[in-house]
């Protein structure tokens, strides 16, 4: 369903709507939700507890090198990717113009505009 916890978290509202439409409000007050949450948290802990063990074997591709608790936290929070994000108005405006420009050029080249 998702390749990272952020992706999964972004899909949770849509999943909640689907569950509400199929099961109704009673699911959100049932034990089934509690069991699903416990199983999900258990799976999450198992996946992230595997990371230091895998990193300790010095693999050829060791993303973030999560050997310590601090490095695991950095991996979970995506600290190594923060250098790619800039939230200044100038940068966001330039990115928006670039985003809008390419579809417009493509449509113009195909005679749609």
C-alpha cells in the first residue's frame, strides 16, 4: 500500500472514508479497530527493528546507516531529505510556474491551446 510511513499516513483519511461507507460508524467503536491498530503497530516495530540489524552487516546500499537510535529516528523522520525542501515564497512560486509551464507548452505544441 505504501513504501514509507508518510505515504501510508497520507492514505489514512481515504481508508477511513472507505471503512465508514462500508462498515459504518460502528467499526470505529469496535474491538476490531483496536486489534487492527495493535497488529499494525506490531508490524511497524518489527520492520523498523530490522533496520539496525541489516545496517550492521555493512550492505552495499545502506540508506541512512541506521545503526543507533538517533540514526533510526533520522531515518524514520526523513532527515536526510530535508535538504531538498525549501518553503520560501520565492522558491515555491518558481516551482509553481515551472509546474504550470510544462503542461501548457505541451498542449500548445499539440495545437490544443
